[in-house]
């Protein structure tokens, strides 16, 4: 069990899911992956398929069209996996929260199908690359706590 | 004892550790070329352990038997190749007649298993990747066979033990014009077999997602990653054995073998960092055009005596 989480937190492979964003948060995510911040130091790699992913980077308010796709992508991701809700829209809906096509912020959509999902919130419009890296550190600390408490993931 | 050879040294445990460390060296060098700091030394071990402990998702459209057998067969075939090469370098007499051809066939099994696994997954992008892998396999096998004929005809034997004995007596095959040309051809062919960048057309993460590995997850993907790491260990050892005098396992020979190994890995990594990905038709033209030409010139030069 500890081997599982110990290796997971040292090699988080991320899959980028854009769920109707305005693209600002996506540009910030791409900035995190550039040589300037070099997240490969921590084993973080961008992968091309949700089957390889350990973390889903979700941006944007989730609208009705994309909601089933997001849920399907989460179901297809091998567990244990972490969901990062990046940007104010993904965290709370921002000013789209009363919009006619809003299907709920990311955590509500994900927890509809898996109540025990691990969701990390990264507020900001858009969040700076430093904020995204600090959220990853928080997720790693959370995984560490799971390891100490011996919770089954 | 043979089972111990296969499982521990120079088999599975040894080549996994060395292969993953080599894969780390490759990533670290890539990072330094791109002016980054790069991953820690145990990064590839973390990756593989993580993949082995994760859930395996089998797609609804897949044929589960072939889908799950493919990575296991690919892994065992690559470990067998590594074991054979290791034993022949330690003991020339362990070799039998025609083992170069056996090795050659075993080296294609990982590619064939990748093709089978990708086709069995039922994903359209994976099947496009599989088709490209088939094209690529046909493209690089042809010049590689002619280049290996340079070695075979020079030594006059298809046994690796005889080739190593010949090189121990007459000096490495690499130290001649035909040897250098054949070496270059086999180096490029192995680059294509490993799917490193100018020839990573089947995997092509920017256009096909992850191509052939698209539907693989968890332990099955981990087995394929381990296969790739072991193939990364096999290719320099294969080149050293056939062209560069083999690995002498006593005294200074070990140090020289290590330096040769590192040099070949550095060349492969720099090739992969300084070249953009080719299209599949460009890759086939490259192998059936330039590489075939070079290998035929090498063969003629060898017959003339250079």
C-alpha cells in the first residue's frame, strides 16, 4: 500500500481536459510544462491518453455538452487518480454559475459518479503557474496523509 | 542454472535495473539539452512501480486475451535476447550455429507484439499506429539485414561466438570502412526499432495521442515501458557485440565496454533531440533509399577487402 502511494506521488502523469474553458487556464498549464518550470524534476509528465494518467487537469465551467464526456474520461482513468480543478470556473463556476448551460463545477460533476474522488482546487483567473505547482504539492501532502492513516485508495 | 541466468543475471533483474537506469540517463541528457534540470535518478523505477500497482482497464472493444498477452510476450522475448547476448559475451563457447538469426527473430517479437496488442485494443488511433509500426518494421529490417550480412560474410559464420572470436583475433569489425557504414545503418535501424524520435511515428503523441499504447494502462503499460527500457539496453550491447569487439568481463575490458555503451547511448539521445519526427513515407524512403544504398556500398567494400 505504501509502495503504491509512494511511487504514485513521485510520478504523476497528467492528462489535460479542457471542459469549455476560455483557454486562459490552458495556456497557464502549458506554461507549467515548459523548461522554465521543469516539472519533470518531480516526475510530472504530460501524457496523451487518460488511460496513462494519474491526474486529470480540468479547466473551465463544465457545460451540459461536456459533462458526460468529463464523467466518461474520469471513469476510463485507472484508479487511484486525482482531479485538479484549475481556475475559478472549474472551482466554483465563477460568473457562469447562473448560466443556462452550466452543469455544475467540476467537483460536483465528478462526485456524482464517484463520491470518494480526490479533487484539488486551484482558484485564480487564471491561476499562475506557481499556484498550480503549489496545488500539486498540496495533493502530494494529501496522498502522504493517506499513507500515514493507511486509507485504502 | 539456465533459469537463474534468465531470471537474475544476465537476465531479467539485471537488465531491468540497467535498462531503467539507461532510460533515466536518456531523460536526464534530454533535459540538459533543453536547459532543464531533469528527473531524479530513480524516476523510471517510480514510473514502472506505479504502473505495476495501478488498475488495468480493459476496453469493451478489446480482445482481452491478446490484449493482455502481448505485453507479457514482448517482455519475455526482450529479456531472452538480453540474456543470450550477456551469456555469449561471458562465454564464447555457449554460442550455437545460427544464433544470430534466432536473436534477430526474437528482436522483432516486441514490435510484432506491439502491433498485435494495438490492433486487439479496438481503438482507431491505436490501429493507425499499428499500421505505421508494420510499415516501419518492413522499412528498417531490409537495410539492417544487408548490414548484418557485412559482418556475417566477413567472419564467415552466423554464430555470435565465432564473430566474437574473430574480433578477438583480428580486431573489431568497426575499424574498417565497411564496418563503419554497416554500424551506422544498424544504429539507425535500432533507433527505429526503439521508436526514438526521428522514427517515433507509430507513437506520435502529438498527432495520435499515444498511438499504439493508447488503450494500455496499469501493469500492461508498465510491461511495455520495461520492454522499451530493456531494448534500450539491448541495442548498444548488440552493436558492441557485433561490431566493436564485444564486452570483455575482466579487468579493463569492463571499463571500455561501459564507455562504449555510454557513447552509443549519447549518440542515440542526441539524434533524438536534434531531429524532428519524420512522416511515415519519409521514413520508408529514408530506409529503402539512403540506408539500403549505404548498406549495399558497405557490402561491396567488404567483398573488395576494405
